């Protein structure tokens, strides 16, 4: 037994390895004498460390538990993003009458138009665009994190090819979305019904997509009202309502943006049969790579969202 007295006024030097061992043995329930024997330290040193550092040990263990839970949640977020959001972004757009209310997890759909909203109501087209090109910063952060954790996966070779093909359409449409969003925020919304204004952005942007993506459509489609119905009394649409006038004004302003003509050209280019076939092929390849990624419970490397 290591019972030698320590010189007075001089604290024993304890290595980090010994401190780690003390902590581990203490968690395992070993008595002080056995911990002293295993770590080759005096029992008083072990006892002093345990007594003085007990609260620090508990706090450290709590921090570890919190970080572990945070890391596990981070991995779950990445797996869910892969399984739901990323797959959904690559799903083809289909006629509005065939659309499911929710994109269910599964293989990427390639039966429809790839990377473009299918023709439908303005709100439907806007919602399809948001699904394919989500403007949420959270989506961008998760995408960068997934890429950082799966650098070796072949998914990114195919993904980068996809992004390059749709870049002109994505960039021009996103710029119009951002400018539209800024203009709407600067409008005096208090003069309009709040529930109507909630969907106004989608209505306006959907009309932009509808007009720029068609050869024979030049006027906005009015599918909204200034005040929502109560489900009992019939709702009367007014072509001269304040929101209708605002919608027309915003679309007229958008026509003057340089991205308007760019979006027309980019939409036509993505519609080409050759491009659509290439996008379908890439979607199938990405889908095959996602099978292994979405089953991961842990990921290698670190990213900007890692809690440790």
C-alpha cells in the first residue's frame, strides 16, 4: 500500500492521466485505498482530490452528458434532413391535381418536371419552388454540415453537377424572391387583412413564376381575397381590391428587374428534354447515395453546428 507521507508544504504532482483514472475508478465505486494503489498515489492525495474536486467532477459529467445529447440530436437532425428535406428538394414537381399534401419519406420522385414548379395556381407554384429552393438559413446550415460530415460520399459529385445545371434558374429566381420579400415588408401591411398578407408573398411570387415560365401568360392570376371567408358566407373576389392592386404593382415592378428576362431564359433551358433527362439521372444517383447517409447514427469529422 502506498502510505508514504507527503513532504509538508509541497503538493504532489498529479498527471492528467492519473486524474482521469481517479475519476473513472471513483465512478466505478472503488474505495480510496484501491484507487491509490491503482494510480500509485497516496490515499490522502486521492481523498483530497475527490473531496475538493467532487463538485467539479459532477459538473464535468453533467457537461459531458449535455454535450453528448446535443451531439446525438445533431446527428438526428442531419439524418432527418437527409431523409426528408434533401430528398424532397429533389422530388419532381407534378400536376397540382396529383400532388400529395405531404412528401412522404422514400425514394426521390422523378416522374414529373425536375427542378421547376409544375404549372398550377400561383400559390402552388410558389410552394413547389420553396420546396426545391428553400430560403431558410437553417436549411443552408444543415446542408453545409452534412457536406462537412460526409466529405467522402459520392453524393456531392452528383449534387454539385445538379447545382451547376440549375444555377442560372436558382440564382435569378432567388434574387426576385428576395427583392419581392423586401418590397412586401416595406408596404404598410396594417391596411390589409393579416391572414391575407400571410399568403400574399406566395401569391405574388407564384404569379412571377407562372408568367416567366409560360409563352402565352402575361397577366397575373387573382386567386386571393382581402379577407378570408368564415366557411359559411360566400367569399366574393374583387378584381379592384387593395391586395389585387398591390399584386399587380409588384409584378409590374418585377418586370423591370434584370432577373426577369434571365428567369425566362433559365426556365426555358431547364425545360429542355436533354436537361430534364440529365437531372433525372443525377437524382437517381443521389438517391442511391442517400440510402447509406440517412441510416447513420454518427458522423465523422466536425462542422459549424457540432456542439463539441
